[in-house]
C-alpha cells in the first residue's frame, strides 16, 4: 500500500467580504475594506476604510487604524461626532449631499 506524501504547510487566509453596513449613533457606517498588519512590536492591527452617512450628508472614504472592534467603535463615534459638528457649523464642503 502506497503512502501519500504529506501536503506542504499552506498559509491560512481569512477573507472578509465587504462592504458591510451598520448603524452607529444614528449614522449609517459602511465598512468598505479591512486590511490587517503586524507592527514591529508584534501587535496585530487593522486599517479599516469607511464611509459615514448622517444628517443628509455622506463623508469621503477615510481610514482608521484600529486595534480591535471596540477601538473601531470608539473611533467611529469620534468621527461621527466630528462630522455632525462640521455640518451643524455649516462646513459641508468635504461632504456630499444625499438628501
């Protein structure tokens, strides 16, 4: 009986299928892309590309460097608050009107 050779070790690939839409603080958040990387100190981090829609405006694509989902949620809350402050103050130039 012949033995099969053992298969070579293959890298494990995790696939996320974007875009993913969710709601946070009454704003629609679209996660367009997630890329992971490892820092020089060995920490795993993620670059998350997002678009936010709130109060009739859509943001441009922006990226956040996050550690985990909790860090992503915290940073998104900050970005949503900054966007709402800019809209309220009348500075809507960076945004696209959608309503």
